[in-house]
């Protein structure tokens, strides 16, 4: 039976024929290559964080403070990385975290479709951002039978919010991931120093411009007066959500509601009590607030508070080892962001798929060597602060 770790054999085999990987297999080289390939404005938006980016750095570095102890004389020749979420079995615990400028990451400006093709190629679910260059229906069509999730930036206009959610449900997405920490954008000097905010330049707004409820807010169609459409988007973007909004959110759809941005155990308990179907522990990769604790350090308490409600996680994931550590600390599924965006920039869908395969291969091989044949065994092994 093939394993994700077999990807290294394919790379070594190709090397015997003189073929080297087109996209790097480690994050440091991947980031360096992408830095040279991406336009400065796009690079700043993808790489940048809030303030002096201390929290962003902490997110990645904090994984080094967690260690795991291998177990020997365990038959881990066969591994199973599958996980269950919302009654469905997924072949991997990895998913593609929502990125608002994925559409800009490829030369053809259709990076959202390329991300969907990478998802299909690898079996790694895509969590699609509200902010895309291609409408959510087109991305869903590219996904086909491959499961995907839809991330919602809840607009002030309730009719627009309901329309976006209904469209996502009709298109076949399996859950609505409601981002809680982005009703206003954090202070991002890299973007401010170049006065560059992609949405205000009309980018990644296709889900709004194609939405009937949004178009009712306009005097003219977006193609006739794009500047007015952008102003209308800016006016409606960013509803401040409170716990009192949960019944309304749940009334919009029959799909599971995932609350993204939960970092405090009290908020996790409140989310469970309010009927959240899953909790998404994340500090937005350090992009929205600076001076905080690394997300991975907050994960154990959130998992404990969530009880039987599944917890998704992202922020600072750079390797397959990071993925395994997050699983060991209780995450049901683990999201990766910047690495696959870099893959898109270097080689489109194939580049993103390569990055995902590298992450899965490293995770699989770590489980093999350390004697953890299943994700359940990883969780049982746990991780300790070192």
C-alpha cells in the first residue's frame, strides 16, 4: 500500500535520471525562491504580518519549543493519516488554509483555480477565502468531488452575508468557516509603506461583484463603475460579531459552522455552548494582531476546553513536523498557508501540490520512524515543552 512518504522515493528516482525537484522541498529554500519570483506588492502582502511581525515569527519559532518522544519496537510499516470531521473521513489531517490573495499568486491571476487543482491532485481539502479572483462556484466546479470549505468574512449587510453562505452551500462546500478577527485589518507596515491594499485596487472581489445581493447595493454593475463597486465593498466589509450573532449565523445554513480565531479556552467553551460545530484555533498567522502568544502554545488549552468538539488549527505551520506536533497537541486537522502560496507562485497548481506532498511525506515519515502508525497514536504520544 502506498504511503505519503513514498514521495521521497519518487524524488530520488527522478534524480537518478538527472531530474531535480522544480520546487524546493524545504521551507527556507521555498521562501527564498518565492521571494525572488513574486512581485514586491504581492510578496509584502503574503509575507507580511502585523506591527514588527513579532507574533508572526513566534508562531513559527514556537514549534521548536515542543518535542516528541519516539517509541521503538512498534510496527509502523503501515500508516493511516486519515481523520474524521463532520461525519466524513478525510485521507489526510492537512488542509489548505484560506488566503485572501491566492488568486494573485499565479501568473494568470487564477490562483484560486490552481489551488483547487492542487487540492484535487493531493486530496488535501481547500478552505477557500471569501476574497478570490474567481467566483466560489468556479472553484467548486474545479474541485469536483473533492471536499472543500468556505471561509466567510461576514459583511455588515445581512442579505449579502446570507447570499454568500447560500451560494457556498449550493456549490457543495462542506462547512462555513467564520473568521472572527478581521472585521478591521491590523496594522501592517509592509503594505502601509507602499500604500498597497489589493482589495481597494479591485482585486480578489469576484465573490462580491458576482453576488446578486451585493449588486443590489450598486447604482451600476461593477464592470461599468468599478471604483464605486470597490467603495461599496469597503463600506460593507467587516461586521463585528458577538455571541448574540450565533443564532443568526446558524440560521443561514445547514452546514457546520466553524469559528476561526478562537485562542482563549473561555472563548472555546462559549463557542461550544453557542452551538459551534468546530473551533478553529488561529491568530491569523500574526497578520491581525501583534504582541500575542504563539498559536501552537495556546492550542492545548483550547482543545481541552472544547471537549468533544473538533479543533482545527493554523498559524506558523512550515513543515510536516509542525503538522504532527499540532496533531499531538490535539488538533483534528492542521492548516497550512504561506508554503502553498509560495508553491503557487513558483509553479502554479503543480507547485502547490508539490509543497503539500512534501508536508505529507515528512509527516508520514516522522510517524513511521517514531513508531506512530495512526493519528490516534500521535495524539496518545502527545508533545512536551522543551
